């Protein structure tokens, strides 16, 4: 999941969820103005109106953010039936003061401290209907006593709430990534699935835990997906298509009570893109090597970034390249690779890989294809990796000879492990960016060496022994 946003539009179902009523799609600020004009009185003290509006905005955003209805297969974000949601009367008149306040507040919402999802700000009128949340009529005397909107809200929701302001407004495109996730994919959507399945498995122990949660759709992720699909009556193909994605989303929201006032909460760590932590001058290790690899790939397409060695050490060369990349991406050129710089580099790398299947690094070797290659996979990228390994086995006897089939079987895995041991890489048996890069570079070096050897002077004069010459 990403951080919350304000949707440009919201789709309202004009009836109960299962009814055949029509949907209307309206700008989000107009929706809030309509709800406020339908739920409360314009003559109330302004601070009471503001407190109610914060609750109305948060309630609606919770429905959008958790995809409460869309994850159940509906084609709308919220209904206008108060038994389920909040009142909305299509094409009704809007009160002037309500319109003014909504224009000011519609990018603000309530959260619990330590959580990121908009609070499911349950409320009721407080007279004919009471509930655990805000009492609409109860806000009036509190405002008359001089309480601020925030102080009014704490009386009903507790002191552990905060108001988030100036939230970005973006199109509401839904969270489904647009294509199925499967073995070998590496991205934040995979991490989202891994996190959600691990939480769901606490309530459904048959679903195995996924470890590590690392953005890579590996065998443990595939197995967990298959068990989830079997448990909930979906085709157990181990692929996260739209139906599986939204079924996982629905169960995750329900189990964590994200669409309830007593939400378990969604931490910032659960929605932030994974990065290895701060990298700076003097650091070394696999994270530095991976960052250097992304720099090299991006540098092959942007001359502003100097060519560097991906040796795993953050030295002066790497520092200069980082500064150049930060300037290129419009970031503060402080030479420190924080989360913003890491994500900008990774996004630029992904853009290159997706737009140019023949992309090469400055050394002229094929760029890592963007998905981790794992036993059981097949494809052109597997065939390319096998070509590297097969040729290198003739140079390095430690690497066993394998056939080039395009299928990642046990023989390929054994060859990968042997190569990783030989070149001092982490022993995983899978091919990620670091392994791919060293295989590609060693392959290019070996091929060039073989060609040079073919053309070397043999040490004696060549003579034409044909008769008559």
C-alpha cells in the first residue's frame, strides 16, 4: 500500500451495496460538501462544523484507501446509505459556509498516532442513534464552550489522534498493479502481497509465512499464494491476478480492522518502499554494490553520471556519481543515499529496463532484466544467464557445464551457486542484479579473450603449401 492520498473523484453508489442503484462519480471536494450539507446544520458553530467535516473526510478516505467495496468486487468507493456509510443526496443544494470550509479542509484527515491509514471516523447523530464514535449533536455544546475542532475530536476519538494536512490530490486508479504478479517479479507490489499474507497467516495458520519479505516473488511467496487461493476458493495457480489481489486486500483490511474504529493500525514501515538504509562515503557491502549497479545502468543513459566500478565500496568515485545523480533527479546533492535517492535510482533503472530490452551497461554487458531468476522459471532472460554460465564453465572448472534450454532447473541452480562461491557473492542459488552483473562481465571478458586468442600470432611463419605455389 502507498501513503494515503486525496482522490480527484469518488464514486458513490446511490443505494445499499447489493442494490441495483446507479453510481455517480463526483469530485471529492463536492462529495464532502454534499455530505456535510446532508448530515449537519449550517447554523451550528463553525468549530462543530469543522469537527464533523474532519470525521466525514476521514470516513470517506478510509473507504477509498482500504478499497473496502472494490476489494469485494463492487465498482464503487462508497454508498449513500447511512446504515453503511454517510448521507449523500445527489444534486442537492450546498450551504455557502459548508462549501467554504470544505474547500479549506478537504485535504485534511484524522489518523491514530503511529498509524497511516485515515481513521474510520465512525459517527452518529447522538440523539436517535448513538455509537462509539463522534456524536454530531454532541459537538455543538463543545464548540459553544470554545473548544477547537481538534479538542472536540479528542473527546470522541481519544487523545491519540492527529490531523494530517495538505495531502496530495491524485487520480484514484486502484491499487491493483495492472498485471499479474508471478515467480521472479521484483517490486513493491510483491512486498505488499508478502506483508499482507504474513499478517493474514496469523489468523489462518495453514498459510505459510514468507521470509524474507524482500520484494522478490520467490518460491515461498508462490507457495503462500497457492495456499491462500486454496483456502479461499480461488484457482491455486500461485499467480496474483486481480481476483487474488483484491481478495488478499479484503482479508487484510478485515483482519487488521482497518475499516473499523478499533483499527489495528497500518505502520509507516508497511507502506514505505523497501530500501537498505542510509548509504554514505566509506560504507561497503552488498547494498553499496547494488546501488553502484543501478548508478552504472542509469549512467549508461545519462552522460551526467560518471562511470564507476561496482566494487561494493562507497569511495570518491561513487560519491561523485551519487552527487551527479541527485542533481539530475532534482534532489539535494549531499552525496548521501537516503530513501529518496535510492528510490529515484531504482525507478530510473526500472524505466530503462522496461523501455529497452536490449539495454547495456557502460561496459557493454546486458543489463539485469528486472526480475530475480529462480528455479522453476523460464524465458529469454534465463536462457541468457545459462549462456553466461555455460561459456564460463569452459574457463572456470569450478562451474559445472549446463545445457542452454531457457528453463531454470536444478542444474542451473547448482551452476549459479558454484559461480557465486567462485566470485565471492552471497550464496542464494538465484540470480539477482549482483550475480547477473558479475556473470555478464566475466562472460564478456572471457569471450573477448577467446577471440583475441584466436587471432594471436602462432609463433611461426604461415606458409602456403599448395602445389604449384
